C-alpha cells in the first residue's frame, strides 16, 4: 500500500518560491497541465468517508497521460497522509466509462497548471488552480523531510491546508452560488 505524504500551502505568489528553488539548485522536472475529474456515487460515499476517486488527464511536453487514482481517508498526522492507489490508463474516456459502469458519476473537474521540481527526495509542485489561486505542494518520504524542505523554501510560517483541491473548489463554488 502506497501512502501519500504531503504539505499543501496557499501562497500569494509562486515567483519567490521558484526563485528559492533555483537558488537551492533544485531540479526542474516538468510543466504539467492537469485536468482532474472527481467521481462519487449517489450516496456520496467518497465525500462522506473522506475518500477520493479521480481520473487525471495530464499533458506535458512528452504527451498526455491518464491515471485513475483512489485516495483513502486522511490519517492523523502533522502533514496530510493518506493511502493512495494510482494506475495508468490508456484512454481517459474508457477510464471514465469504467467508473460510471461501477455506479460512479463525475461530480467535479479541477484544472491545474503545475510546475514540478525535485529537491531533497521531495517533489514540489508550484500549482495554479483555476478559481482557487496559487499553492505549493511538497510531497516526500516523511513529514520531517517535508518540513525541512518547507523551511528551506522559507515557507515554514504557512499553515498546511488539509483539504483537497476538489473540497476547496466545492467550497468556493458554494460561496459563489450564495452571492
């Protein structure tokens, strides 16, 4: 079982973080445009059980890839930790049809532009999320390593966001509808 360990940090501007990564001689990995399709069933099992089921369509300079991902509920930890199962799929339409055939419906789409970096055994995503703004995600082998990288990036004063982009977007859309 793979466990995703990450910190998600809301920032006003990604440029200073990118400059710090360059100054630390981090390795640039890729530009990614991601379209995440989130699924749930009629009973809203994914949301009510703090789980995630998605199809990610990811475009890079090397082409487009598709992944089907399941994430389990968040574990008690100082950073976000949860079981993650991710498998590649050859066709996003077929992946979507499979989930729909199992009784899941597409509930939301999150659009993200990510600049991916590697530093000290961690992957750092500089994310621009449509309607949500800019975030830094630090994913690594342990919470200690993530905290070290967060400190090296001079982001240690920022609070970790435990919510997924899908949850944040749902909250944003609910507020937008009320206004």
